[in-house]
C-alpha cells in the first residue's frame, strides 16, 4: 500500500473519530431534565383519585350533622370525603392555600372577601341556626333574658368568667362582633376573659369546668347538653343568626383541586332531599331541628 493511501486513510480515521466523539458528548445536552412537580400539584394528599377534602367547622362535626350527610353523599356519588374540622378562619385559609376542594363555613363577611379575591368558584346558601349565650344556672352576671349586647356589658361589669374560642372561627368572629357593638374590647390580661384556642365542644367543656359563660352555636350545645352544666341564658336576638354556605375552591388557582368532586358535594348540599335531611336532623332527640335549610332562598330574607 502506497504512503499516500496510508496517509489518506489515517486522516479519514482521525476525522471519523472526532465526529463520533462530538456526537457522543452532544447527546446528554439534548436530553431535557425531568419535570419537577409544581407546589400546587402536591398541595393536597389524597388516599385515592375520588377522595375530596372538605374543610368545615367544628360545629358541623360536633353536632353530628355531617355524620348523617356524608355517607349519603358518598353512596350517591362514589366520591369519598376526608373531613377536616377547624375554625372557619382556618378553613378559608386552607382554601386560599389550595389545601381543600370544598368548604362548609359560617362567616359571611369573610366568605365574601374569599370570593372577591378569586379563591372560591361557587358559593351556595345552605342553612342556618343560631348562636346562644350559655352559663351556669345561678347566673352570677344576671344576663338571663337580656339582649346579647346587654349581656356582654353585664358580664364585663361583673368580671364574670367568659370563655372565648379564640380560634378565628366563625363563632369567634361573631362573638367579637358583638363585643364591638357593645363598645367593649376584653383581653385575656383582664383575668376574667379566657381564650380556649379550641373548637366549640372543647370550649363548652372548659366553660363547664370554670362555671363561666360562653358564646356557642345552639346545635353543638344541644348535642353536648347532657355532658355540660350550662343553661341557655340569652337567645332569639337578631344579632345571633348563624348562616352557613358551601364554597368550591377555584381550580384556576390550584391545579391539584378536585373541582368536580367539590362541586358534586356543593350541589349535594342544596338538593331538596339533602335539605329535607338537614331540616329533620335533631327533631327526634331535641324536638326541633338543629339547623334550618335555606337553599334557594334570597339571602336578604336572612338579613344578609
């Protein structure tokens, strides 16, 4: 083989080797890194694809109402419900953070803000009951039969023990609104005003232990009445209305929200059959409903 042919073959081999190396090193650069999940894609942990997260109040849990309604919903729709019972403020926060699919809450002013900020997609009026002031039978502050505002003033004047939920719940917000209307701003530093930081059931139990007064929804009080040493002392005041709405969380804010499931629950809560169950709940045991169905009503009928 001539020297010129050998040289040509050598050049060809070198060029081929360089081209092969270039292709080999370039290949990894062409590979896209694996996509990482967005925060909203991991915001909600589910045990199955048809589990919805319901953030609701302790009053709907402690009264036993949801123990009746949720099994019916699950049977009819095939969805399962993970119920998280917290104060309304915390429930709304869960919605704002994309950690719930649907809310059942009772703080209308805060709910309106939630909707205006785009966190909620649908909001339906569901039901109402009322708040009451309860306390020991001997009623040291002499509030029985007074209006709520008069009762608050009397409790403050007597420095009688008052146990607040103190948890930013719908009940707590309503309690604070009445103190404001009474021109008072009690603080735990005052000694007689206590903050439980607990749900309604636990707050009622603490109030019994302290033989004090507290502000509660009627349903939870009646459900626990036999375990308490407290009586209803103030009721029927127009300021004591307690109104519940169901709200779906906006899936445009969080892709992990299971909107179809949340909407199914919201629709279920306003169905005629469900509203009938709500209106019947508690009648057998207490002689009257613990909640009054309101779906389809004009909210102005309730003073909203």
